[in-house]
C-alpha cells in the first residue's frame, strides 16, 4: 500500500512552524486510517488543515470576493481559498500559497494516472477487481481531502463518490449490493467527470496566479 507523508496538525497554520512540522513528519498509511479523516499528500497541505476548521473561521473576517479570484462559479469556494491566501507574506508574489496550489496540481495529475491504471487492471483482470476497488477508494479519499483544503468543491464531491463506490457504497455513502462491474463503471464515469472539473478549477487558479500558460 502506498505511503504518504503526514504532519500532525499545528495549533494554527503559519509559515513560521514549517521547520517544526518537517521535524515531526511521520509515515502515514492510508489503508489503516479512517476514511472519514482527511488525508494530505504533503506537509504544506497538512499545515493548511486548520485553515478550514471552525476555530480558524472564527478568527477570520472574510468576505466573498475579497480573494481577487475571477468568477469561479461553484468550482472553487472563495472563502476557503482566501484562508490559504492569508498565509502569504507578499500579496503580490504569493509564493507560499502558489507552492501549495501547484503542488496540488502535481498530486492531482499523478492520482488521476493511478486511477486510470487501476481501472485498466480491473477491466483486464477479473480476479483483481476487488483489490482495485479498494485502491480506487483510497485514491478518491486521498484527493478528496486535498481538494477540499483548496475549496475545490466539485472535485471534492466527485472524489467522495469514487471513495464510496470503491467501498461498495452508493452516492450517499450507504452500503450497496451493486456488483463490482457496476461499481467500476460508475467510478470510470466519475473519473472522467472529475478530470473536467479539475481542469476548470486549474484554469481559474492559474489565471489568478497570472500563469503564462493559461
């Protein structure tokens, strides 16, 4: 089972506790962790977790639209994303938040590739279907947590469906008796959908950071 690096959550997110976080890194096994807990692929994502909890919200007086984001519809929650931006020292350069966002882009692309590989294996090897469903559920859970941190609501919701289907559950997270083949078809369709949703969110964020590739 794949390992990811997990950093214990600080009392409140800050760039100043980066060194301490890196000293406290420990190996984190997704398979042994509750699927209800968020999983963050890098120390940067872990440090951002508190930015979305109720206590952090109570300390921040954010207003919709103050991030300077272009019209993002329901692809990105501006209030959640603004809490990431508030950790930037320089509002012009925004090096800290940009590193988090672009780190997520890399993680998302890699996770989508793993999902496609797992789906292909499940389609070609019947005996591997159950194991691939478990893998897909873990990958959905993995990407759900990090996308939620950045306020990517559509991506988060689709990843949650992938997590549920892989765990033999329906859209709402309730146990289901659907056959493996049906669940895999649902996951395949959802992966196609979430890729489109991700590309739209990526375009919006790259535009925000004045990426020349947009």
